[in-house]
C-alpha cells in the first residue's frame, strides 16, 4: 500500500507540473495545481501514513 | 581676349561660389560621445611622501590613497584604466566579503540546531543527538563537494555579483511543452577543472551551508531512535541528490525558476533565501522519516493518545533559538550574494524583515499556547520564533516590514496548529517539531511570496530572467506569481517527499533505520555512541508512562 501511496503522491506533482503545458489559462492552471497538491496530500496522509500506522509500536 | 576673360570670370565665379558654399558652415554634426582613453594618465593626485608615512599614521589619513592602486604600467603611472580596474575589483571584493561572512554566520547555525535538538531530547540521548548534528556538517559537505554542488549549480551561468562564475555553464535540459526544462547541472564535480575559480568557490561555500541546514532539520524529527550509521548514509544521499536537485530547479537555472520566462507565471518560482529549497525540503524529508520510523516507545498509549516526552534542557533550546536567529542574519541578507550594485542595498530591508517576522511569530505562538493551555510554553515559543524566521526566508527580499510582521504572526499560530495535527491526527512522533517549523512554515513562506511581494525590489532590473520586480497577488501582480509558488509547493510535497521516501525505504531494507527497542529504552548514547553525554550525572529513571 505504501508503494501505491507513493505513486499517488507523485501523480499529484505530475498533474501540477503539467498544468503549464496543458492549459494557458491561469484559472485552469491554478485549479490543476491545487488538485495536484490535494492528490499528493491524500497519497501521504491517506495512504502511506495509514499503511505504516498499522504496525505502529504503540499498537503492539 | 574679352571672351577668354569672360569665360575665366564665369569659371572663377562658379568655382568661388562652390567654395563659398563649401565654406559655409555645415550643419553642426551630432556631438560625438565624450570618450576618455584608458591609457590617459591621471595627474595631480597627491599621495603621501615616504617620510610622512615613516612617521606613522595615527589618524588614518595617509593610509589608503591613490598610491595603493595597482599600476598596469609602473613607468607610465596611474591611468584611467587602472582606476576602472580598481573599481571593478572593489565591487566584486565587497560582494565576496559579504557573501563569505554571511556564509560563516549560516555555518554557525549548525551549533544552534545542535543545542535546540539536544535540549529537546532526553539526557540519555544527548551524545547521539549532538553527534548527529555535529557530523551532518561533514557528511553533507562531503556529498556536496563530490557531486551535489555540480548538480545544483553546474549550469547556473553568470552570477554578476560574484564576477560572473562563467565556468558553471552546463545545464542538462529536456524539451517539454515546447520549452526547455532544466533538470540538473553538469559542471563542478569536486570543484575540479575550470570550477577551481575564486567566484565559484564563494558560491560553493555559501550554497553548502544552506544545504547543510536542510540536512540537519531531518535529525530533529528522527532523534532518539535513528541508527547512527543509517543517519550518515541518509544524510550523504540527501546532500548529494535530493537537496541539490530541487535547488537546481529553483536556483540553479532549472525549470521551476523559468516558469516566468517560459509560461508567463510572474517571475517563475521565487524563493529568496530558501523557505522551500532549504526548510521545506528538510521538513518533508523529516516527515518521510517520521512516518517510516514510527514513534518512540511510550509516545502513544494503546488508544493512540499522545504522551508528552519533555526535553532535558529548555535553556539549551532557547539559547539555540537565539543562535539560529543570529545566523539567520546571514541566511537571509546574505542571499543577495552581494552588498554593492544590483539593488543589493536592500540588505537592510531583508535583515529587518527577518527580525520582525521572528519577533511577531514568537508573540503569536506564545499567546496562542498561553490561551490554549494556560501557560506560555517555552519550547513552543522557541519553535514559533523559528517558524517566523522560516516563513520570512522566501519573501524576505521582496516584502515590506509590515507584511513581514503579518507573515510572522500567522507563522507563530500555524506552527502550533501543525504540531498538534502531526502529533494527534497523523500520529507522527516529531521530537523537535521540525515538520511543523520547517515543513509547514516553509510552505507558508513560499506561498506568501505570491501574496505579499510588493514590486518595490529591483535586483539589477530582473529576477529569474523576467524584467520586472517580483509582485504578488495583494499588490496587483495577478495570480501568476502565486501559481508559480504553488507549483513549487506541489513539487516539494509530491516529488521531494517521494524521492526522500524511496531513498530511505531502500536504506530501511538494506541497513534498517531504527535502533532496537532495548537500545532505545536504554538511551542511544551507550549502544550507539559508546559514551554518555553526561557521564557524571545520575539519570533518574523515567516516570512510568501511561500505556
């Protein structure tokens, strides 16, 4: 699951970086960048961190 | 005869008329630009006589005169060319001294980080924590000298303030969406070849101490459980690859800084002194390690409720914060890379912005904690102070004193909220709060450039190759600058975090990140370092921790 989370996190960056080439409208770029940031945060906080929390030392 | 005389007269008349026309004053030509030949000898300049200097110069009026100017031709004497050369040398020398001395201040921040982190750790880990901060300096410098500097600055091109840095002239780039995207530099490995250059060496020293700040941030989150051997390897890899890559994109001629020139997004990603490049890179890497390593034993109950694990010396923590603040006077103002020409007199503005933001954040953080928990918590006040300094780092060259106070006030509260979120919601054990101080507030600093840059700065007429001052949303700059900053944020969160996580996952598989539970409970000083940090103190047993 951590690897899936890393892919999701990286995908958010790709979306944000690609915004400059996909559209020339600043509104469109802003939207894509914000979505990209959210996607990356979901990858980190919603996928990677929970995957590691499953085996947290305080649960043992 | 009369005909001859008539012809002669007519001829002469015509000739004289032509002469008259020729002699009539022509329209005044355009005045030629005044020029002075460089070989013109300068005369009449008085210099002290040898017998006057031999008598001593207590007033300082005989020292430092035209006689001290090196002559191109001693036989010819002082020329205009000699004067021009001296002016050029003085300009570059001023900038060299400024950049080097501010770099020395940043180096001293390592001491500040060391005692902040050691103070926030328990006494049984003092040796280990201090040694991580001590050797991160050497580990980072080694990696950076070997390859990191080349990746970051190998293609930065001419840095006018330092006399050109011409050897740093090779950037590897790809073409994407019709534009060139610089990815990494290719000159300067081990400072060999043409990069053995006085200007390049100034750049190396200054950039190296910034890189080391990013590396040392990570040790704060991972303290009290990080294997010392893995820490060394992880730091070397971060100094060699992770940090230099993002720094190239932001500062070294890479694609992030060229978002303005290539796609019309303001001046491209702007980060004056490194809220993103240094602090956020350190902060997201710290988050990666915090998630991977897991919390310290006893940090959370079985219900996931956090236990406070206080540090052993709050006086070290607050003293360390002051040392860091002192070093920040090198971190931010030094990022002009000069004190003469090209708008560099703004060093006063940068320095004042820095101190105001730190002050404002210390107040807002202290008051927030006081209202929330009933006491002005010392460690969080120190962290708030640092958060303000982190947040102002990116915008310090472009904003007003008033904006600096606002940025700091927000940073002071933001760090408290972020610490609570990281500890209670993410359940990531961040021993010193590095993720919140440097990661969260580094990102806030990056964003604040896109909001508060006021368009008043002018560093040589352009920034990142775009010929207008950096201007944010609140000052009529439109959304372009803000979008460029957010792309930088997305890169930090999406790319830098991923790269750091992958590198450390590999290290986890190969050598393990975390010490054994036995070593952790005993304290890392003996198992990892072979000696206690405080051998003459009897450490009291830890109070029973609620599980």
